[in-house]
């Protein structure tokens, strides 16, 4: 999981401050590495580990001066740190390009050359990725042929923005124009914007289902669909598929943060009161993507504190976005019982995760199948393992209905892919 934020100011305004605040708005997409590269007469770069605030402040604008630049954040440290700088050029790739024999040097050479040869080369690339490149001529941005990775175009006055999510463009006062279409290439120069559509790509983006379920920020819009509304609808669809009869008094709570909106949707559809169940410690990172079992267990323990006054003596429906390994949800159910809940019923607003993405996606770092609790165990066995009184998942058709997209990239929920 990673994120791109790029800016090109034609009016000679410094780019660093916009990149700095743009990355802050994308911090949920990556918490392990961060880098910013800018250019004007010279190209400069600074890369660090952990959060934006741990590595940058506004004083870095003196060193990272320039009218254009790219910022990049990532959750999984790879051998190649990004952005990549070569002479006056800056390159970032969110995702994975899977063509046999592909090299970054070959990509850079084509991008620097430009022209029809570059466009033909880019349109031949396969995988799940978003590319953002800039040199003295301007910006080139591309979304993969299937639209698995998100990429959004924005503007403010004469300035151009390219970002993984719309929320970061709005955070710096920009206007969101649109998402790049699957396979689309956009080249922005000092005086015009060139658009190169892909004739072979689907009209509807096969955007990664986990963007709506977990990754994207609620105030973002992806391919015309509000992430907030999609998560709310996931909760509604989960309630619509409900088969359990609950005793009184029952409340609905959400697992912070990405389960909260779905819980509101569930409560609305089911006609059951919604309550806040936990206080969330926002200084703990996202446990889904943290490496190391001991680290995840420690994070879970200090991440959420139950609100006893809301839970004691209640039958609790806990709505969460997903179950991956089962570490987080098991601890959460235990905490609810210790806080006095009479029973705990877990509802997951997405289907069981039973597979990794295929190599082509470059999407998310789902663990090996043997580490996925839903691959190893049945729903009833998972219920016993996590210690809940009942457990149910949203169906795949329900997820697609909530996201208003029948073409979601969804191998995580399929046995054979």
C-alpha cells in the first residue's frame, strides 16, 4: 500500500508546501517510508522512515525548493526507495509492473525520450500500478490498463495535481477534476494537456476492492463513488443479509476507524441504536499492514479502549471492515466481554479473505494464504477462535452493490484465482 502526490506549478510557486500537506492527507496509505523530490534548476530529494511528521517540516522547503515535485509514502519497504531521481527527472510507481524483462531504467529512458515511442511503450505495460513522472517538460501520469490502482487529476489556477486520492487534492485547496481512466496517459506541459486514452481497457475501472473497504479515506471519491457512501452501504447490505434475531437491549458499534461508517449503515438498516464502543488511540498505526505478530498484538492492545458505560449489560453487534489474521478481532471481542457486554456478535462488512491478490495486481500485501484465518477455517470455526457469539460476513454481490461496481478487482475473496 502506498500513495503518490505530485504538483506542477506553472506560476513559479514553490511546490514543497503543497506536497508536504498532500502527503499528510495520504498518511493512511503508508506509514513506513516517505520521500519528497522537487526540481527547478536542480533536482533534490529527501527520503526517510516512518511518518511525514517524523521526517519533514516546513523548513525543508528551503532545501527542497522548486516549482514541481513528487511525494511518495509506502507501507512496505522495498529495495528501491521512491521517488527515484535521475539527473533532472523524478519517477514514482505505486504498485507493480509485471512485463517480462521490465526494468526501471528502460521505463525512465522511454519517459525522458517522450513522443509516440514513449506512449506505445507505456500502453504495453501490464500489472496494477500508477505512474507519475516529471522532468523539465512537465508531468506524465498513467493508470494501469485495468484501473486496479487509483489515480486522480486536479488543479488550482494554473497548477496541476496528480494524487492517489481526491482528499489530498482538496486538502491543499485544489479542485478535483476526475480520475484517470484505465490505461489512460496524461502529459501536462507548460502550455497544454495531452490525453492518450487506451483503446483496449475496460470502460469501468477494476479498482481494488480494498480501496473501498479499508485503504482510502472516507472523504475521497474513487471512480465517481464516494468512499464514505460505499462503506455506509456495505453496512446496510450486511444488515439486509442478516439472519440472526437479537435480544434486547442491543446496540451496534464499529471497530475504529474503518468499521465505523459501515456500523452506522448497519444500525440504520437494522433499526438498532448505534453507539460509540471504543476510544481510539490515533497514535497507533494500522495493524492490518504492520509487520510482525508481536508488533500487531501490542498495537491492538493499546489501540482501542472500550467505553464501559455504553457496553455494560448490552448485547453488542460489532461491525468491522475485514478479518485478515484474526489477531485484532479476537482481542477486541475479549475487551468487549471484559467491559461487561452480555454477548458479542461480529459482523464483517466484506467477504471472507481467503486468497492473496495475483501477481499482476501490485495491490496490497495480503499475507500468505496459510496465514489467512478464513482460508484455514470455516465461519463457525472462526467464530469459536475469535470468541464471539455469532459471526457473519457480507457477500461478494453485496459488496459490489455497495460499491456500485460489478467489476471490482476481487481475487482476495475467491478460492481459485
